[in-house]
């Protein structure tokens, strides 16, 4: 088993809030992600057993959301929006800058395992473009100077 007792208990508690088990799939996935840091087929199997729905329904729900990485990632998962508003305000250049600063390409993790960089579809913060999400936090109206500060702060915390 990958999921620990605490996660299983949390999932069961969340299930009790819904009339149908299937409705608990995203809360269950979130619990698993918070424990493990990413998702995989074994975790989908465990969730499907706990909430008693088909494996494929767990896998389908998980695969829809980029906020749930499907393989191990660094301590900080940087998701840069590359959709239209952010693209018009420099998302490509921002991604290039992050690649240069971190010494990695999109989809890669730094050798110290601190940062993983990906680009994603709209994160719903279009009026604050360009923007990125790092773990649970939004960073908006980005400039290169802001990116420098954010990365420095996160490196210190790591
Ligand atoms: S287009 Fe980037 S947040 Fe919507």
C-alpha cells in the first residue's frame, strides 16, 4: 500500500459527505496527492478500492488535472500558464527565462530536486497575466525581477 492510514481515514471521512461514492473521487485524489506528491496507477487502484468505483474513473479524473503530477516532481512544481492572455503578455519569454535560470527545459526537474517546470492551460487568472502557479500559490503580473525574487525566496526555504 502506498496510501497511509491517515490518508485512508481522510478519504473515508470525505466519502461520507457525498450521496454517491463517485463524487468523492477528486477529494480522494487530492488527499493522495498531498501525501505522496504525485499520482500513479497504483494510487488510482488503491483509491478505486477505498471508494469502490472503477479504476478507470479514478484515472480519468486524475488525468484531466495538470495540478496532479503523474510522476515524481521537485519540491516546487512551477506551472506557467501558456494560454492566450498569458501568451499575449509574454508567457513564452517567461518560460524561456525560467528554463535559463533553472538550467532545465520544460518538463524537467532541477538536479537538486527543488524545482520542476511545466507549462499548462489557463489557470483562471487571466487578468493577472502572465502568471504561474507554484504548488498551491498563484504568482501574478510576472516580470523577470519578480521571478528572480520568487525563486530566491523558494530556494532559501528549500
Ligand atoms: S490565460 Fe493565463 S491564466 Fe488565463
